[in-house]
C-alpha cells in the first residue's frame, strides 16, 4: 500500500515470469528494466491457475495469468498504456496515455474486498451516490439506476461464462451412461444365452458356481479395460484436435487430468459390473444349469 501511495517503481512477478527472467531463483530485491526504467522486484506469486481469469473476461480469459504486476499509481506516473478493451458510447481518437487517462471510455475494472456485509453496503451506497452525482452533471445518462455490486460468481453469470449448459450436459451424460448400461445388460443376456451349453459343460465337469462367476467377471474386466483404454485414446485425440483448432489457450479449459480419468474408469467398471449382475446371476445359477445331451 505504501509503494502504491509513493508511486514507487516496484513489480511483482508471476512464478512463470520469475523462472524465465531469473531462472527461478529468489529475485526479490533485484532490478528489472521495463520501458527503459528500472523496477525493483518486491515479490513473486505462488503458482496458481485461475480459469477463467475472472478479473479480465474480455482479453484472453483462458490464458495464463499476467507475468508482471505494477502498482496503479506507478503505471499512471510512468504512462504505462493499458492492455485490454476500451468500452464507450462514442468514437474517440486516442493517441497516447494521456488521452486514455482522460477518456470517457471504460478501461479500468475495480475489484474490492470486504470484511463483512456492513462494509459492502456502505461502499455500495457511496458509489451509488457518486453515480447519481455524475448523472446530475450530465454523465451516465442511461442506466445509473441499474448500478449494483456483483460477487465473482454473479460476475461470471452476468458475462455468461457460467450457465446452465454444463448442468444440461451432465444430465445428458448420465442418461447416456444409463442407456449404455442397459445395452450392456441386454448384450450380456444374449451372449450368455448363446453360451449356455458351454456353461453347462463347465458345471458338468465339476466347475463351481463361484468359478463361473469369476471367469465371466474376468472376461468383463478385460473387455472393460480395453474399452476404457480406447476411450482415453479417443479423448486425447479429441483434445489435441481442439487445441489445434482453438490454440494453446484451450488447454486451460479442458485437459487430461489423472483424477477425472481414474474416476471415469472406476465409474465404467462399477457400471459394467452392476449391469452384469443379473445376466451372470441368471446363467450361473446352479438350478438353471442342466447338461444337454
């Protein structure tokens, strides 16, 4: 806060930028040249991933976080041009930082943290009064009564980053899984019905019911494992194609992760075994097996 107030030439680096500029060593106190000006590194961020970047949904929201962070007052003093969208209701010719600084366009996004709801309400009333004063002076002629503070989740919904599509897709995935399991059960009924003669022979030569169940479950395990392997390969190919289509930033949206893949494989095995319980129980039942001559 003091550096912000004093307009000090300091920067905070991301971990990736620190690795590129200083080989990952402790860079605090070292000097970094930006636009021919020396800046002192005062901190390095811990590695974290924010997808999407909630603080900037207009410019590459799924890209990596910024590498260098400069105090706002320092950026103004040194005329550091903003990198982002300028939103306004009229065309304006901007030729430099001073034009951007004095423009009526929106080029800043303000994020505020509150300790409690009382602070939030007081801040909201203060900003609403400021908006009303601007309206009375001839600015903000439209929408000044629509002012409201948004939480991060509300901001994502407002910009249609998060919508009901994901819930609908999850519902479709569950329905598709249930349909596949019904198909698996039907195919197993048909397969075991055609193999009933072979199962009877196994029982006739002394194989127990438990042995047949283990044998059929082993067959299902091999087939399920092969299906899962094939599915993972198709997923990897699909993600690679999407990354080629939309660029490297798509990896921030969807990528191969060990935990979800293992959960999907476990769900597949559990679903197949549940679907096979009735067919196996029917055709491995000792009372239902007779030796055909």
